């Protein structure tokens, strides 16, 4: 049984060639079986470099190192070397310079095949067809093992019909998309060192993520996005950020805080300036009966629109009192400040996107690499239905190999990019909220002014028609 592994060579091709030919071995070690194809053994590296210079392709991947390992006690050195040479000739002998060396320094026999990345025939690089060639290497390897009576990897029929998503669902114990999303979010929260890294880890699992007022997740091959807060209270945007930062103490604490907010101590209103914006709003609340002594509640069934309007009015009133606005101009000035803030933040947002724009293909390759890595391993174990994920893994693995960045470096860069972008998005949403409250406050002011005039006019008219008691007047105001 022989197992093949392909490794790209980015630097020091000379050392790899010398390693395959045992030229860097010292001591009493016996040298066994060295063969070159389309080049001379004494100057194989120089010939490979001359080919690169001739076609002006000195950059990028320099070559490929194919390791062909056999089971312990299987085959003789002569046979193992013969299989390695035949593998190299069948796969690369027509276009590439190759060195084949058989080493005996392990308990099992193994071949090292060093391949120049540039063809001496047409100058094309081997990496352009890496996916197809990899399949050829593995299939040719199995054919040669069968030909010479060696064992091959046998694939069982049982796992062939299972897709990668089915396999993942079984691993997480998920019965629905929502339960799988929750399980993946919980896992990524435990592993993430900041929110940007959490987003990266989720994308590596195949999720598409939208951020705005809410955070939403769509799993690989899913049909729609699921908003975080609809998955449960622990999965909203703020709860996820707090859980990652270690500041989340559970829904019980939040419920207690909300209860405390509902039981705020009585604080007398500061007397506002006569004729001010704040005074008008307080006067309107007085006319609505907000400052009366407590009375028995009436049994009424308010509509949703009434409740929504009431919530908006109360929020606007609290907003005005909080910032102590004395005029419409104060509110307009406050609103304008946040419009300026949004423009500044959007400039930063564009700057962040531009800075990382050149790396986005690598970031996408990194996500696909991480997402398909497990499926690639499973495919090699016999889960044939995962061949699409396997092919995608080989494609992006080659892209990353040809870059100047390691997996760890790309992970750190992308996590920081997501963190910066997420922070800016969160600040934009906060600024939009302040603008919305400012607009509601101005609307509230106009409504209050109009209703006060209507109520006072109605009271004056009623007073002229017939006198009313204070109780009747309060009841009339409340009915309004």
C-alpha cells in the first residue's frame, strides 16, 4: 500500500533536489537508487534553473515534492524505486525535469520525487493543472501498486452516500439548520479571541454573514439567512460580542437589570426654562395626565399602533430630557453632528475595505481552505460524495501555496480586518440610532405643540359654554 503526498516548494529547490539524490547525507549511510528524468544527475538543479530562466519564470512555486510512502515490510528497494520511476515517467516524463530518489532511513521504504514547476517543452507551470495532476498521481500510484502485487487503499461502500453537510450535522447532533447554527456559533465563540476572529471562524465553516442593524447567518447551501436574536437571546449581536469578551453573565442578570430600570427611583423634574423646547414637552405630558396621582387603571385594549406610538413618544420624551434640549435648533445641531460622524465613519469603512482589497482573493481562498479541509480528509478516507469539497480544497491550497503568506498570517490579517470593519459598522448603527431619535424628538415636538393648542382651545371653548369641575377637566384631557 503506497500513500502519496504533494508539497509545493517555494524556496531552496536546490536543497530539495540534493535531498532526493541523497547528496546531503553524511556518515556511513548507504545511498540507494537515484534516477533522473529529462535531466542529468550531476547537475539536475542547474538544468531546472536554466529552464526557468529560458522561459522567464523564476518567481512563484519553484517545484513540487511528491512523497510516495509504502507500508512497512512491503516491497524491495529495487521494486519500490522502479514504481517511483514509473510514476514519474507516466505523470511528468513528457514535459518536466524530474528527480527520483529511494530512501531507506525509515522503517518503511519511500520515494522522493522532485519536479520542476516549469515545463522544458512549452514553459507552462505545473501548478496550473494541480487539481487534475493530483488525481492522476493518486490513480497512477494505485494502478502501479496493483500491477506489482502491492496492497492499495480499499474504500468502503458505507460512507459514499453521505454529503459533507450531513456528516457535519451528525457530528453536532443537529436536527435542524437552526440547531446546527447555534452549535457552530457556540463553538466559534469558545475559540475566538475577538469578534473579528469569530466572524472568520464562522466563515471558515461555510457561513455567509450579514451585519447591519442585526447580525444574520446563512449556512453553507442554506436557502435563507437567520437573524441571530431569533435563534435565541444568547445569539443577538450584542450578546455574541459580550460572550466573546467574557462580559456576558447570562439572561438572568440582564433581566435583573431591566427590572431595576423599570423601578427607577423618583427624581423630581428640574424646572425648565420658560418657553423652551423641554418646557413644551413637559407641559404636554402634564396635559396628558402623566403627573397625576395614581388612579385605578381602566380596562382598555390598546391597539398595536397605539402602543407603538406611545413607545415612540415616551422614548422621545426621555431623549429630550436626557440631553436637556432647550430649542429645536439644539436638536438640529445634535442631529447634524451625527450625520457628520456617519460620513467620517463611512470614510474609514471605505479605507479599511481598500486597504484589504488586494488580499480578498487570498481571504476567500483561506475560507474555502478551512471549510473544505475536513471534507478533503474524509474524501481520502472513502467518502466519495465529498469530491467537490476535495477539489475545492486542492484548488485553494495551491493558491495559498503560491502566495507569500502562511495560513497563520492570513488568519491573523483577516481576523483583524473583520474586527475593524465590525467596529466601524457598530459605530455607524449607533449614530443612525441617535439620528432616528432626533427626528422622533422633532416630530414629537410638532405633535405636542399642535395637540396643546387643540386641547387648550377645546378647554377654553368648553369653559365658555359651561363651567367644568377640575375632575371633569382632567377626565376630558385624559380622554383626549
